[in-house]
C-alpha cells in the first residue's frame, strides 16, 4: 500500500514537472511572463496518471511570422527529449547505484524509493508526451511546426482535427504510448 501511494504521488508530481518544463522554454524564448503553474492541464494530468502520455495546457505563440510557431514546436519537442535524457541519466547513474539502500522500512530508504519512482516517472511521462506531441493536432508541437511550414497543410490538419484526435485516443486506449514509454525506460535503465 505504501509503495502504491508513493508511486501515485511520484507520478502526479512528475506529471506537473514535465508539463511545466515542456512549456517553460517556449515562454522564455518568446519573452512572455506567465504563471508557470497555468501550464498544468487537469485533463492532461489525468492522462499522465492513467496512461503516462498526457499533455500540458499550451500557450499558443501566434504571430504574423510563421517562424514563431515553427520555433515554438521545435523547442517543445526538444525540451521533452532533453527532459527524457536527463531523467534517464539521473536515474541510471545517480539513483540506481543506491538501490541496495532502497527499502520502505527506513526513512532514508523510503525517500530513495520515492526519488527513484519520481525520476523514472519523469522519464516515462516525457517520452509519452514526446510521442503525443508528434501527433499533428493544431495545439500540439507538431501542429505548430506544420503551421510554421505551410498554411495549406495547417488548414488540412484543422479540417482533420476530430479524426486525428480519435486516432490518438485509440492509440492511448490500446496502451501503445504507455507500453512504448515503459519498455524504453526499463530497457535504458537495465531493469
């Protein structure tokens, strides 16, 4: 019971951290001042907890220049990639050597277990959010990259929005993104 509770809290916190870290670089490069907690999307949080593949509440950086949208999408995908790599490195080389001290009977062991769950959750959720943002939906990073490249293609994805969302929901319901994230992280951590 204690382990499940630690895992749930770790996933909730990791979801919030990934959502904020995903949108924060976009906010910085576009010189916008916004409350960073406004990027936490309640529906995205539910998706993160249940399927490890949520989404943050996007702040769309619309401008007259298409380059702004393209840059925003690229920065978003890169931020998720670097969050993933950083969390894998931290889990593998920072926490994994301490596994012999991880147990739920001592305070130190409980803290180490929580930290490992937290970092592992960040890795899985960031990989899931990366895959989610590859779907060509208008508000996601790939949609912003497409908007920056071609108005014609962007309007095509706007017309197909409901079909693309249905495909995304089927992929989530089948657990494909979750399986990809969990298996990739476990493989990279050697678990």
